[in-house]
C-alpha cells in the first residue's frame, strides 16, 4: 500500500520535473545559437533581456516559469514590430479616365456596404454672342451669362474670353458632283487657315464613299494645301461616316481643349453606315467639336436639315451660300467666329440624374446692348462612366 503510494508520488515528480525543467531546456536548445559577440543579432532590440549564459544548465521551477514568460513577451514584441514594419495599405487609385469613382461608406439599410458615386466633371461650353444685327459681342463679363441644364439653373465655375489654339478638322465632300467646285472651296479653306490662330492644329479628311485622312494634325500650310488637292471627285457621299470618324479622331487627340469641324458638301448623305443620330451623338459628347457646315445645295435640298442639326446642336452655324464665290467670305467669318468666343464651364448640380441627353440653355444680358443671342451647344450626352 505504502509502496504503491510512493511509486505514484515518484511518477508525479517525474512528470512535474519533465514539464517544468526538461521542456524549457529542450525549447531553449532548439533556438538559434547566439552569434559571436563581435556581431549583434539582426533582430536585437534595445532593452531586450539577454538569453541565459549556459543553456545546458538546469533551471529551477521559478527560473523556468520566468523564462517561458520572457519568451512569450519577446514573441509578442516581435509580432508587434513586424506589423509596425509593414507599410500601411494604400488606397487603390482609379484610372484617370473619365470621372473618378469615390467609395463612400453606406448608412441606414445598407449597413457596411459601399455606395459608389461618380464625380461629375465640368461641362465646357464655347459660346458666341451676337446682337440683333448679328454682330459679334466679344466683351461681356461673367455676370452677363446664365445657364440652365434640363431647366435647372447652374453655377458658372469658370469663365474667360478666348482666342486660343484649336484642333480643326477640315471635312470636304470629294464626290463626283464636287469636281467643278473644289478649286474655289480649297482656296476658301486656305484663307480660313491663314486667318486662324497660328498655333492651330489642322487635319484634312476628304470623303466620298469612304472618309480618307489625307493629312493628320499639322500647322504646316504647305502640307494642308497638298492634302486639299488630293481630289478624286468620284463616288458617293458618306457624310455621316466622315463626321463620326473625324469626331473620333479629334477626341483621340487630347492636346488642345477646343475642337472644331468645318464640313463642306454639295449633297445629302447616300452611303453612310452610320446614321444622322449617331453623328449627332458624336458631336454632342462632352468636349465634342463645334461644327460649322457649308452646304452647296439648293433651297429645297434634303441635305440642308442634316447640316443644320449637326451645326446648331453643337453650337456652330450652317451656311448655304447662293453662289460659290460666297464660300470665301463664309470661311473668313468662321475663322473670326472661332477666335471671338467665350469659354464657360459649370458642374451639373443634379449629379445622380439618369445618364441620358441633357439639354443646355445659355442666355446673355447686358444694359449696353439690346437683344443678345448666344450660340453654343444645345445639349450633350454624358460620356461613358459619367452621370
């Protein structure tokens, strides 16, 4: 009976000794061997307790408990330092294309979800003001103008009178019926280029069945003149295809803010794959081109309406000269018009509106003048990703 008790006590002592003495020793032996005193450990920290001088010397129960506690504290300290050494997470940045997307914490029924709101960029308008006699009015200030979008008043965020360089696309009908008109048309276009800002960037598209880019952006008059004389004078009239392609080409070149298309034709579209509606949509994109059209067509021609819609919808003018000689004076008027405009911008107040066509109305009033008319785009289609 007593021997059984003694054996039990001995077994308990062995278990106790193994747990509190041998186990810490074996743990200490598995730790990396201390480096030479001539080189401090890479992870040593100021104030850290040194390891025992002789890891093979048995420790008392009290020393074993203290060593376990020290190792635990050291592990926690190292974990904290490792977390602190990691750089903070940087917020992901949206591509600078379109309106940036800002994530805002949701509230109410949405719990911890995020609500994504699209920031609305400025709507930029290039406006021409004329009086009752159709004379240009170039010296108004910001207070003379008011803007509404879909009937809602807007606040002007930036304003200036401008004669700035433009990106100008010359888009000329090259069909067979234009053969006897091209010489005078080409000379009139060159007069426009000579009367424009010397830093303008101009390209030339001749179109018949298809549009052809015969000269890309340049300010070299000789290159532009050569492109204007690339005349085939045959084929059909793909007007809408030419307008869509030229608008896309303007949009792809983001060097200058102001963009203009001069379209000259003597007939209606009879070949395009694109529709008039698509052509209108292209010129009415944000920062789309102002279209000036010269229609060498009859009074009752079906082509008149399309040119009027393209021009007036973008803030330009459609001209229908009675004679070919009038084209030269018209291009000079266009050049003067481009250089005598106002740049007016605003940020739409209804940022959560549906992404559909927005109508725009700009008015100007001044005690120094009578009735004023503002020519600018009549509206716009929000770009992809913009409200």
